[in-house]
C-alpha cells in the first residue's frame, strides 16, 4: 500500500498540517489519512490510541471551518484511520484557506478555484451567473452563423436553441 490522491500516511501528529489534507478531502473527494505509518509504508502504530483519537477530534473542531464529516477507527495493527468524506458545505477551510490534492501532495487552492467551491456549495456555476456587463451583443456569433449556416440574422428562436436567451435578456 502506498500514498495516493485519496490516501495519506502520517507517522505521528507533529503539527496541525494534516488538517490541510482534511480540507482537501472534504472539498474534492473522500479520502483516508492513516496515522502510525511512515512515508515508506512502515507500520509503527500509535500508542495511547484513544488519547490520539481525542487529539485529532479536538484539532479538527478547533481548526476546521466548518468541520467536515469524518470517521475515526482504531485498527488491529495499532494504526488509526481518519476517513474524511466529501461534503456539501464547501469550502472547508483550515486557517482560512482551502486545499486540494495534487497526486500525493496537498496544495492551497487559488482564488478562482475557491470561488468555484463557493459557487458549487450554492449549486451554481460560473455559466449560470448573470454578467455585470449587460450591454452585450452577439455580433461575432451572428457573423459566424451567417457565414456557416446562411441565416439572415439572429432571432429569439436561434438564441433559445443556443441556450443564450432567457426571459430577462433581449436580442
């Protein structure tokens, strides 16, 4: 077993940086962090597993906003598996920042991606947003359609077919 996009190994908790990975899994896809395994896959286990689990829970409650859905399990080999579920209340932030997985590493999302996560949480996309610039024309589109399809000009039916017309818009 080796690390992947959805699997991270941590030998111990030396800092709260594992919470970046928690953010990434909650934002982009369910994943597991197994504590008690080093980066080479060597199982060392965790002593005082119950205290360790309480420490993980406290760190998540104190540092994540919002706290994602997760399960903690103590395994037979003395490792602890933290499963973090992708959830609907995105973005999940650690220290005010959202994260994503890039292969086996965890990186901060940029502002554009953060905005996409916020829209996703409200079940929207950039395509559905109303443009702040309302003096839009379809001159380039009209020229291309005249050349390719030999239409006389744009009309309401063509714009509806292309999903470019709503009740609020006009030609």
